[in-house]
């Protein structure tokens, strides 16, 4: 299930129409709503700020970082030295989160 489908199922403005195919099958309807909830929770977890005291990124790469000094910025986590880098400087953020997925653009003739 995609995020867009989960939103249609869980949004009170669109859920009635989105769940119409399951109107006479309460068991299947429940399974679809449960799956939409799972997808939504997975997405919310990806967007949470993580305290550097709780854990550090598992992989080297770009991350969003937050510090009192710089606010929210895109930074880089260097796994071998376990340090966050902002521009050319090392920084000590209090929180971080993985970079969000970039938008998926539609192909012109799709």
C-alpha cells in the first residue's frame, strides 16, 4: 500500500469512498484499515527527531540535524569517526533524523 492510498483510507474526508469496495466484507475492510495504519506509523517514525543520546545514524550519509547554534540544517554523518559535519565544520547537534525521500515525479507520457 502506498502513502497516498493510506491517506485516502484514513482521511475522514475520503475514507468512505476509499473503503466502498469493502462495504460488505468487514474482515477485509479491517485488514485494509490496519495496513493503512501500519503504513502511516512507519512514515511517522521516519519523521521523528532522534536524540543523539538515544542513538546515532546506522549509515554514513546526509541527515537533517538540529542544534541550538544552527537550528535545522542538512548535514552529513561520517560513520568511521562518528561525527556530524555541517559544511566544513564538525558540529554537535542534539537531534537528527534521516533525510526524507525526494518527491517521485510522474513521467510525462505515463
